[in-house]
C-alpha cells in the first residue's frame, strides 16, 4: 500500500493534440528551466531517467498538468506568477483554471479487478518492437504486451518509491490496431487498449514511454 499525493490542474483554454509538447515547453519557460522536475533535462543531450512527476496532458481539448508527490509542491512555481497567460507556438494562451483536483490516493494491490482504458500507449521501443514483430500468433503478441504493461506499472511504482510485493494480475481485453504516433519528432508504434488489473490506480496516470507528453494515459472504465 502506498499513499500518493496528486494534483491535476485543467486549464480553461484549448489546444490540439499535437500541441501538448509545445504546451509543456511553455510551462517550462514560465517556471524557469532551472527547475528540472518540469522537464527532466540536465542539458540538451542529458536527461533524468526517472518516472516523470509532472506530466502534460489534454483532457477533452483542454491542456492540463498532472502532478505526483514532489511535483505537487513544485507546481506552485507556476501559480506564484502574477500573470499566468503564456505564449505557445506563437499564440497567447489565457490560462484560467477550469478545474483543480488535489487529493491523496491510496495505491494498493487488491482482490478486486479494476478495468481501465489506456490511450496512445507507446509500448514498444526499438528493441522490444523487433521482438514483438517476430512473434507469429496474436495470443503471443498480447501476452508480450501484457508483460510490457506490467513492466510499465513497476517502473511507475519504482519512481514513487512504492514496493509492490504481491503478484500483479493483468489482462488486455481490447487492443487497437497499431498506429504510428509522433514523439519528439520520431514515429513510434502505439496502441489504444483496455485492460483489467488487480490494483487501484489513479485516473490520468501515464504508463509507458512519453508519459510527460501525454502518452499512455489511463482512465478507469
């Protein structure tokens, strides 16, 4: 069991799906690039290889910032500004708050089965894509993706210092056809899926690659 602090801020403006990275960059410039937790970059070529505690998403068409643990405290660096509006991709965003949800969440493995959707899940990197592509049967591919998703959950748990000492039982129940998603200008294979798991996990949590850019967002069904 793990207590997790969450803050999810949704702003009352609109952006397109391809503008999430630009929105992230605008927030980073507003708070200052010296605050690494907002972008996880040590330099132009080095970055912090930890689970992102501040994630940038799109809820409906509205931009949002999803903060966990230390990220909750750091978000004040945005709100302390007298002027919240900011420039993004050559246009000004009027950054009024549409909703703000601050809560403690209890993460735990449970006898109950929870069902989730995961959107734009970047499950495959170069290495495991080759392994995945060599698998012949659909059942083998689904089993491989289930293993990867469990690994994504364990990576999240490690990032928030949650030791899971019970078995994770996870099953994919629906899987979209693979699609190419652009991440940092590179086309990667992604999926939309539904899965069941014996865990309580919060809505809008990101799993997999690119979660700081809104990929792999889950929501309970």
